[in-house]
């Protein structure tokens, strides 16, 4: 089963994946789809508020913010990592429970990056926002730096995220029943 939709002017078919016995989601993965990544970055930038830096959670948002930074002329963007790295000077840490990741996970931000972010306007970007758990975790990291969250953007708003007025998105992605019909 798949769900066909137009995203940033491009037609794509998203495979439907089981989350629970009565809930399926459309799997949206921009990894490897350079055409879609470029188009989505372009369309998000048209709607973006003024910002100093952009940030995303590892990993699916990485190609998107890289392309947004490239198109916008940004020299730097930030990542909330899933594991601390040896090169980090120290870490800020938050816990997150995401619909697409089994179990609890943590996100980490390098304290050197946090220092650069302090007092700046930060735009949080992700590929899909559904429950908002990952978004809230990144937002908490940004707040720990002393920066201001100036906006939250995503390519697709899934489920209840579609009704939020604090998220800028390109398209709505419905939730699905086991037979592939829209909930």
C-alpha cells in the first residue's frame, strides 16, 4: 500500500508502514532523493522567518537543512545528535520519545555549538512533524543555549501536527487505517 501526494511540486508515492495494529503512517524519506530535497528546501525558505541559524535532529533532517543552508548562503547549521561524539567539548542533553523510533532516545548538542547559538534566532527544521516529541526536544535544547526559537518548520505535518498554529509546513500527511484508508 502507498499514498500518492505532491510535495514541493513533485509527485511521490509513500509506502504505508505499520506503527500499531490500528495505525499506519506514510513513510517519507528524503535520503537519496536529491530532487525532492532541493525542491523542499526552496519552498521552505520561501516561508521561513528571519533567522540566524537552523537546527535539526539527527538524522533525516540533515540533507534538508544542508540544502536550505546552501540555498540561503548560510555558513553554519546545527545538529542535535543521537549520541555524544568524541569531538564535542561538552554536551547539553534532552530525552525524547518519537513515533518512528522504538523506545526512549536522547538528543545531544555540543556546548561549543550552544555558545554560538546563545542570543541568536534559531529556526528548527525537520522532515516530518507528527506527535511533536522530537520537535519539543530540539526546542528544549535551543532554550538551554539561551537562544530564541524564531520558528518551527517541516516538509510534512502528520496527524495532529496539522492543527498546530506554531508550525510552518508544506503539506499535510494523513494517518492511515490498516486497510490504507485515511483515518
